[in-house]
């Protein structure tokens, strides 16, 4: 009888331990309405589908490995000018972590189905002034340090600068902080937009919950924003959806009737960062300007431009 009781007690303890483990696991499950934390969205997946993969929305594993290995070379080759390429000549896997493809996808754009931006309207061509290093007003707002380091809103993966996003929520607002350029974006929940005459670098954002998805509607962008060449009529609808403890799907739709012939949509996974956001700042001991000038002089010597001064 004592042996039976002992076995029954042992079985009960096992059941209690198992139940306790299930309870802990359930508590550890994510809350779909809790987006708080520090997130990153770096990926090697391009915004638009490369021509060589025009008919496919996925890489093979072998193609993916090769594409990821050549990420830095493509990034450098895509910089605007030779000067930019010289200044970033040491940009490689030592400078930043290698990028992985987002679920083997060949483009971040999911609509249109070809993974390409819609046709640009004729009136929009030439809207962005020609870039001139003699006129700072013609430089991009990224070069003028007026937008987040990851490229502004909506949140596309960063190029030279990889910016994380810190999200903090209250009952009435959601804050998204980007350390590069020190941008703090406040999303008002269940609010209304400010008057259309009020323009902001990151637009005016109001949000609401649709089930487990935070939907954010943003308008009132400044005319200088020029996201992918957009106008001040840029309208962005974002959807933040927790898909797991360590994943959040970020999907956004862009509408600008003065720029593109149709709306377009892209998506990318956000993953939690296990490091804090470090300060991004310039200081008096910064050597960047000196090195930029030295690089320019080397370029002049290589091209013979320096002898003409």
C-alpha cells in the first residue's frame, strides 16, 4: 500500500511539474499587441527584383548563398558617385555584419507581382533636383542628416548605415525611435490627422489595431522627403504584425498619385536585436572630414584633376 501511494504521489508530482512547465511556456508566448523592444530589419533582399530573376519570387539555396556573399560589392557599385565609392572602399563584412535574404525572396516588393515599382508618371520625372556638391540644397535628406539612417519612412532596410528601431507603447501612443539622426516618431492611436497644411519630415501618423495588427496611416510629408522620388502627396499605410516571439512582419503600402501609376506594397521581417541602440553622433575628434578630403585629393591625382587647379 505504501509503495502504491508513493508511486501515485510521484506521478502527481510529475503531472504538476509538467503543468507548471506548460504554464511557464504559455506565459512566455508573445502578446500580439505588444510590439515593444528593439528590432532590426537588415536583409540582403533588394527592394526590386533583379532582372536575372524576373520570373521568380524565390532564390534557390545555392543562388541565395552566392547572392548574400556579393551583397557588399553590389552595395558599393550602387553608390551614386565615384567619390562615394572611394569613401566607402573599406565597407565589407568587417565593417558590418553580412546580410541574409528575407525568406529567400528575390524582392521586398510583393505587389505588383513582378516585384518592381510601378511606372513613374511623366510629370514626376526630374522632380528631384540634380545632385551638386556645390549646392547642399540639392543633396538628399540622408546626406543632409535629416532622415533616419535606415532611409526614412517607410522603414526599408539600411544600406551603409544599419539602424535599429526601439518601440515603446502607452495606452494612447506608440513611439518608434531610431538612433541614427535621433528620430522619435510618435504614432497617435485612434486619433485624426493634423491639418494638411502642417508638413513633417516623417509625416503625421495615426494608428489603430485590427485584431493583432497595428495599422498606421501616415500623410502630411514635407515636399523634400522624396521617398523613392515621391511627392508631398505621399501616403503610407503600414502594418506591424507579431508572427512569433522573435519575428514581426512589417508590411507597407505606398500611394502617391503624382508619382506612380499605381500603389505598391512591400514587406520585410523584423527580428529582435540583442544589443542596445548605440549613440550615433559626430564629435570634435571625428576624423571623417579629414579622411574625406584626403580621399578626394587621391582621386584628383588619379584622374589628373588636381594638376588643373
